[in-house]
C-alpha cells in the first residue's frame, strides 16, 4: 500500500491497516534500519494508572509506612 506524506508531515494510515488496531489512537514512531516503524500505544489516564498502583500496593499488603521507607531509601535519605 502507498501512503503520501503531506506538506504538514502527516501520513494517513490506510483503512485496511488501521482496522487491525481498533480503539488505538496513538502510535509510537521509531526508526529501525532505515524504516519507519509504528507501534500501537494505549495511553491510560493518570487517575487510572494511580488506581492500579494503589490496588497493587494494597494486594501486596504493603503499608503506608513501608512505602514511605522505600521512598526515603530510594532517595538516599535513610533514617539513621
């Protein structure tokens, strides 16, 4: 299939290709061995990502104090 680059550097993905990616609005664009590669990306809202993180922390049984300690350790400000 052929796609034309417009004066505004835009390319329309042919319908026959786009139909294989239902619901995808964003693509990661990269260059690999002289070829343009498009990879579908699902962009999650910040609130949804935070909810998933909080759920995982709860499911792991981590306490707020343990998380604070891990953050302190990661920042190099360990309690002495």
